[in-house]
C-alpha cells in the first residue's frame, strides 16, 4: 500500500512524501480470520438453535401446565389450579386469569350442587306426606267414588315416582359433594349379580324378557356392595324397560388381569350414536323413552358409582338391535 502526500509551506509545495507498507501480513491474517469464521459458523448456528430451543421450551413450560390443568378439568376436577407460574409476563398473567376463572366456576358449580341437594331435602318431607295421605285414602277403595279413586291412584303412582327421583338426586348430589361415604369391602361380584338377578326376575318376566347371567369363574373385588348392586340394578332395569317382548338381558362378568369386566347386554330398542354421550347426563331422557317410567337419573348414578370405584364405563349400541354397557373396575384396593 502506498500513500503520497504533498508537503506545503506558506501555500507552496516544498516536498513530496511517500510512505509504503507491505499488505501481505495483513492479508494473511484476514484470510486466517475468514477461515476461522467459516469453520466456526456451523458451531455458532448449532449453539444458537439449541439456545433458542431451551428459551422457547422454558417459555412454553407454563403453557403445558395450563394445558394439563385444562385436560384434568375435562374429568370434572375443578379444584385444580396452575401452580408455579408466578412470572410477571403474559404467560403468568394467563395462568392467573385461568386460576381466577376456575375459582369462579368452582364456586358456581358448588352453589348449583348445593341447590340441588337443598331442594331434594326440602321436597322429601312433603312428598312423603302426600304419599302417606294418599295411601290412607286408598286403604278403603270401596268407599271411594270411581273417579276420585282413579285420581288418588294416579297421585300415589306419581308421588312414588317423585320419591324415587328425590332419593336418586340426593344420592347423586351427596356423591358429587363428596359426602357419600363408601363402605369398602372385599366382595364376590358373582354374589352381587345373583342378588340383582333375583330382584329383577319378576320384572323381567312381566315384560316377557329372559334375564340370564354368565360368570365363568369367581371374581373377588374390593368395592361398596350396595352401590355396585344399585349400579347393576339400574342397568338391568334399563335393559328390561327398553327391551322388546321376547327379548333378552344378559349380565356377564369376567376377570382380565387386575380388572373385573362387567357387561349388561340387551337386544332392545338401542340408542342412536349421537345420544351415546348424552345418556349419562343428569335428567337426559330420549324422546322415545318418555312413555316408559324413569327419571333420566339412572345412568348418571351408574356413572358416578363407576367413577367412585375408579372404573370406566363404555356403551355400544345400535338402534333397533340393542345395547351393551361395559364396565371395567379395578379389583384391588382403590
Ligand atoms: P331413565 O330413567 O329415563 O331410564 P337413565 O339415566 O337410566 O334414565 O337412561 C337415560 C336414557 O338412556 C333413557 O331415557 C333411554 O333413552 C336411554 N337408555 C338407557 N338404557 C338403555 C337401554 N338399555 N336401551 C335403550 N335405551 C337406553
């Protein structure tokens, strides 16, 4: 590299200066740096990608907490909260808002359950009094005018139905409030099935339906005998109620590993696929079921009992062909 410079004195050039420097060492170092950058670039990119991944992962971790909490709420557990996301950024704010929303939802649900429970309690006595009074009136039917007798009989039937609904509603609300204390014991599932079969045989015969059971080997189960009996009674009663004359209801049970598998199957009117998730809802009754007795609470109670036993219930059904309810219960101590 060459630098020429004119040197002046009082505006007149007096000399020329030339400075020279060799560029080779500089170019050598520049080439070295270029090579260094080229070789190190992939490592820098890799570190940048890995660093970004770690940062994004850390930022999104609270979001996966929020997702997991939202998923656990699908199972009805509104007491869950998102913990450990107290940061002042948007994610922390989202978690806080989500927790507040859960708080409000939990309070609203608690109030709704409390209302159903209080209402059932309050209705219990008047309905029992109505039943008792009408039973008194019907004790001597011969003294009654036929029209009055028909009305009294109708009041009797309806008050008994109302009593049954109130009892079921109380059971459900107590269950949801966690006030129902299960009597856990070691029991034989075959005995439960046998007792349900005995209780329902008369009703099945009246409806012209054959009721049978199949339990190839004894199944020892840890559970609440009266609740499991109630669960099976509800399913068998439905099988008969929604069955066809000349049809069947079959209860079968088998053990699969650590699970007892209980199936109640009928060849009755069946349930259309779009109603499968609805039948377990409280007070849901299909329109075609309106002319048959019932409250729409039977399957909600079945589902609650299955949940209390940490089991699962599923339904396979086709309209006009029949329904099969399958219940899987862990046999061990819950
Ligand atoms: P309900 O008191 O009306 O029987 P449930 O909760 O027991 O109430 O059942 C809800 C609805 O599910 C019923 O109204 C009926 O439409 C349908 N269902 C239940 N079990 C059966 C079945 N075995 N076959 C056909 N439909 C059924």
